[in-house]
C-alpha cells in the first residue's frame, strides 16, 4: 500500500511539472552577450536568463544554438551551465547543466538535480521532462546514489 502511495506521489509530482510554450518567443538577457555566426550560436554570460511563456531558465551561461531559416535565425536548443534553475508551473528544478531541445520539446537537467513542488522535494542526478507526453523521469547516478524523495504532508485542520 505504501509503495503505491509513493508511486502515485512521484507520478503526480513529475507529471504536472509544466507545459511547453513552444510557440511563444524566447527572451534572453545577461550581463554580456556574444554571437558566433560561424558556429551559429549566441552566448549569454553572467546572470543569464531565458524566458519562454511560463518557462524560465537561469544560469551562469546560456548558449542558444541557432538554425538558419529563410526569414531569420531561429533557436533550436539551449545549453545552460552553472547554477542552473528551471522554473515551471509551481515547480523549481536545479542542477549543474541543462539542455532544452525546443524542436523535441524536452529538457534534460544533470548534476546534483533537485526538483521541488510545494513543500515536496526529489533529488537525483538526471531529470528528463518531455512536454509532449507530460512524462518526467528522475534518475540516480549509481546504486549508492539513488533517487530520494521527501514528501511533507499538509497539516490537517481539526
């Protein structure tokens, strides 16, 4: 019975993470920006922040990988490095690195990942969020470093 409750809580926490905003524009800000036309990248350095609708990614550095379109360049993916924070609908995930594939609508956070929703927290090494399916997966690094979850029950009123 307890394992069913834990599985339900994990599914609830991860399945309701957030919804994609793939059609909305992306705004990137930072202390400094660099463009490398030969590599088709734009680099936001220092207090970097990328916002797309209700999705926010902050990091020490965000690299936007561009693809050439007929009208203008388009961002295909984002790589975030250092103190990465991903904010979605009522949730916050943190890690060392993140990769957001805008075409596949998937984000992957790695390195000391924590996922917090309300007062509940999950810790692991790799978090994959698929906005198309609504399924998210948190993995541990090894047998010794498994995924951990702390569920804080809401106090009942008398």
